[in-house]
C-alpha cells in the first residue's frame, strides 16, 4: 500500500482533482468532510471521509498524525464569504497549527496553500515569483502568517507552501466563479489599474501536479508557484 495523504478541502474544486491524481499515483487518501454531501463526493472519488471542519482541531491533529503527507487546501472563507479577514486567518492558522501538532517531530511534510496575490507588486510592474517579497502586515493581501510557519518548522515539521494563481481553471470550472460569488455577496467587485493589469492563470491539472511535487520533493520552508 502506498503512502497516506490527509487533505483538507478535498471535496472542493482543486481538492477533487488532487484526490484523482493522488489515487492514480498509488496514494491512499483521507479527506476532511463537513457534511454527508461531502462524504458522498469523497467516497465516489475513492477517498475516505473524515468528519469535521477547520474548527475540529483534535480531529485535524489525530488525522495528521496518522498520515505520511498532509495537504491543507481548505479555507474558512469558502463557507462564508462575509467572514472578516482577521477571523478568516485565525481559523485557518489554528487549523494548520493543529495539523502541524499531529506531525510534530516527524519531519513529515505539511503543504499549506497560499496565493500569488500575497506577493507585493514590484515598482516597475515586473513579474513576481516565489522569491518576491510579501505585502506588509496590515495590507489586505498580506499572508498574515508572521512567525507561524517558522514555529511549525521548529516543531520538526517539513512545511512547504503552494501559492496558487488567482485564477485556476479547467475541467469545466474556474476561479473566476469564486471571485464572482464573493463580489455578489459583497455587493461590489474591483479591478486593478482599470482592468489593464496582467495576472496569472493556471490549469487545475498543473496546480495539483505541483501539490504532489511539493509533497514529494519540497524543501523545508519553501514556497512554490
């Protein structure tokens, strides 16, 4: 039997595609599941559902401790687009901390999810990449990780991060829809530089391939786009 992966966000768009790829590579997949509907989705894919959500901290720690690889994709914002920014990061960081607790001292990998929007704009409109500095604390697009990731590294966890493009697309879905739903709830949307700014897109198959590459080969503390 292959290695076991525990995934949060497995019933979502990217998570479903990742499960499909991981199973095809011989991994066993366990995935966090918030509801009977999510159970059905995960079982249909061939994954084992683990009931809980991002606030089920003991469940997250136990499930992580039983896995060889942990991949954190779920975001509290996806279930409530009106969630205040600070509360969103509080929930997400507490969940990732619980996952790290389950891996403490093992040097097993925890792959967290960020976004390329966390990279600050460069002064002459150059293209940003993994080495680009982040936005300062307090900016709406700051990652808000602070010293959290370093604490996980100090705990003996091989933490890596995948920074997704703003628009992941493919297999009949698109990150554009995610932003449209957020703007619908907020009652307004926004554009940058009057809509003239170039941004990044990524096919979902390439995104999930990156997750597995990072899980298998990523170096401690590395961020990959």
